[in-house]
């Protein structure tokens, strides 16, 4: 464990600007509490195996925040290199950092593993002492994790209508009507259960969770699924295409989010405006991009014009609760 911390601190010092602290959350790129083996970065650096927790590594300290479910477990699993911070008893992480890190400290995060809500809350806390959140270009933990488990290629499968209850076409129509009513022209969907629900697909990328590692972007006129294409059989691909959903590689979501922000995504696909009966001409005044601040990662939010973002709970949250 000491070697891991030493390697991370060496990497922190080599960054530009050099990092005074590094945050390692439990979540993956989709803000999931339960993640695949290769996404258990906080477990790797700390040795703590609980599902929830956040590690902070500074030049001289290593602290881990977790909740009451895990106080005993964390006490048993953390080495003497670490100090346990009990949520509800000890100062919250953002307060502790603001109070204990130096003025103008640089605090590194992987923006893919932090939600918009969380990043903005930290930024507000850091502003008191001109501390700044620094988005690292790579995940520093991944750089030192020599035996990181490989990505599994588990097949996505269609979820039959008899169990889904509503067709993909019905769900997309309802979603687009909601977008239109909120003056939004597109939505970025990052929560794994919401992607699975909307497109009626299931998978086994996370133990005990029937989800596929994937993002979705839906506009008033088009729909995209971002996933490792090796997971998509010809049968699943055909059913997605039949519903007007284009399958793209997982990593393409970053550049497509930028294209969505500049209103070029639909044009790039050759989509005709109005084909879904929501926005009938080029004078459509829907100009917002909807993201759920609790589940959308900061990396994708950063691709958008903050003045044209609708930060609001996903419209799928309540829709998928109906059984």
C-alpha cells in the first residue's frame, strides 16, 4: 500500500500544475455505486472493499471517507497509512479540504468519475481559499495499476416487450415530448440503468446488475447508443436500428457531446429535422441540453455550453419507476 501511495504522489508531482491532493472516488464513468472489477480504483489504492467511499491523497496524508455501514469494515481493512473519516461524525470532505489544504492548492480529479453536482459543490467550497479543481487528462490510478482487470466483453441482449412493458418507440416518443416541453433539443444519458431501460437492453457488465456499460444521447430527431460494438450482436443491432438508434463506439460519446453542444450532431448524421414530429422546422426554439447533475460526469458536462444546459433530474428517473 505504501508503494501505491508513493507512486501516486510521484505522479501528482509530475502534473502541470503539480497536484497538492488527488481525489479517488468509488464511482465509475456512470456514477454507479456498484462497479466492475476494473473500475474499483478506490479499493485498489486504499484496500477498503466497501461499495461507498472516497479517498483523498495529499503529499503527506491519505484519508478515506465512508458512511456508517462501513465504519467497522474500514477500520479493519485500512492500513496505518490511512485515516478513516466517518461521514456524519467527522468534517465533510469538501469542508476538510477547504480548511486544511493550503491556499491556491491544486486538487486533481478524473472528471469522468465525478458528477456535475459533486464537482460544483467542491468548486464552491474551494473558492474560499482560491483552491482549484484540476481535471487530469488521464486517471492517475490507472497509470500505476499494473494488474488492472481487463474489460470484459459481455453480450448485450434484448429485453422482451412482455417484461419491459413499453416499447422503445413509445419510450423515445415520451422522452422527446418531455424534451420539447422543457425547451431542450437533446439529452445525455449516463446512468447505466436508464440507458438499459430506455433502449430495452440488458447485460452483465457489473456483477448482480443487469446493465451494459454504455451512454446514450437522444435529440428531438435522433438517438445514439455508445457501447463497445463487440457486445452488440446482429440481432440486437437490428432491433436498435429499427427504432432509429445508431450504435457508436463507447469513446465517441466525448466528441459527440461536443458536437451536440454546437448543434452539429444531427446534421452530421444526415437527419432531417421534424422526422419525429416534435420539431417541424429549422426555427425550432429548443436550445438546451438536458443533463442530470447527479449522474452525468463532469467530463461530458465540460463539453457543453454551461449557459445552455438544463441541470435537472433525468426525465427517465420517474418513468422507469412505473411498473
